[in-house]
C-alpha cells in the first residue's frame, strides 16, 4: 500500500509523521511523507524551535509528487493535526486529486481538534474545515470523544463516558461520508469495582459496531503521539485484516504494546523503537465484542 502522509515532523520524539512513517513502513507500506512543520520537538514542551510550512509550500510538494505520477499510484492519504484552515484547503484539494487519479484510494483523517479537559487546541477555522470538508471526504475517521461530539454538532463534553451516545453520534457521521469511524479513548468501567477501569476503541461501520478495551495505563505525564500512532496503525490493519473487528483488535493490541513499554521505561516520549516488534506483531489478547446498540 502506498500512503501519502501529510503531517507534522519533529526531530526529537515521536509525533505526526515521526511516528506514522516508521510504523507504516514496518507494516510493509510505502510512505510518501509531506511535513507540515519541522520542529525540534512537539509543542507539549515549554519551548521548541523550527518552522511551519506554508499552505503554498505544501501544495508545491504535492505538485512535485503528481509530476512523478505518484498520485495515481497512491492507495491512501493520511492526515492528522492541521495547522490552519488554509492548509486544510490544500489537504482537501490533495485528497480530491488523489481520488480523481485513483478512485479506489482511501482517505484516513484523524480530525485533531482538542480533548476533554483541554478543550480546543487548534486555530480558528480548523474545526470548521474538519466538519465541512474533511468529514465528507474521509473514508476512515479516527476521532476521540471530544472531536466526535464537535463533528456531530453536540457539546464537546456531552459524549464523554456514554458508549451508546458515542455509537449513535458515529452512526450519524457515517451518513455524511466515512465508511468507518474509529472512536479512540472510549472509557469503560470494570464490572468488578476493585478492578482497574478500562479504555479502548470502538469501530463503527454501516454493518455494525465493535468495542475492544484494555486496562488503563497511568502516566505521570501522558506521552504525545498515541493518537497519531493509532490512526496509522488502523489504516494499515484495516487494509489487510479480514474484518473490521480484527483490524480493531490488532490496532488496540499494537497501541497497548507501545504505551505499556513507554510506561515501563518511564519516559516522556513514546518508546517507539524499543517496542517496535511487539507493536508490529502484537499478541492479541483483548477480543472485540459487538455492541447491540450499533444495530
């Protein structure tokens, strides 16, 4: 699978293309990265250096790829954090160009906008781009509950902790373009009050909904980049797994392996290199179950 990945890049750590490219390559994908920023480190730190690419610069890179015939050979476009509405317009046009050149190509959009407790952390105009352009163009969408609520027209905090509401919101988005919605950071309380709470992902399609969870891992400072890894892994597994449920299981197992090794090492950055074998060939122990509410 040939993947055009339009995301940020950092020299230190693993977020955006700095995590997605490596994982996709390990999963036998050819990746053409287009970096929207080149920073020393992610912006979760107090300071960073580097530059952001303008929308015109990104568009120029896409033109260069097109001149090589790459767009016709592109099987998937992957995007994450979008720095501005102007860059969003370039991304939307790129997806259209790829799909004109190869109608079978898929667009996997991680609609990065914000999170519960933090609110929005993107520039004005980006949420509107996600709802008005990225959503209808996407084939695979990977929102967290906050982002799902925004796209569904609900209050950002309304869906947190409510699985049925999450599924209904995702089903509504399926009517607007996507064929699959992967909801990340889905919380689930354990049946045994003494057992740890669980967290996982739900995959919603027109054929049904499946949920898979693992025990929640705790971090002193949560590492950045897990969402970027999730979108890349699900795109790759979705292309090769026999079913959506199996793609969900493999993705959850991969992400859990990555986070468990990161926790074990106690670092601020994802332990991507150290956990790569377990991430690429995960031992699937958590099975997905079908949710009746998916109807």
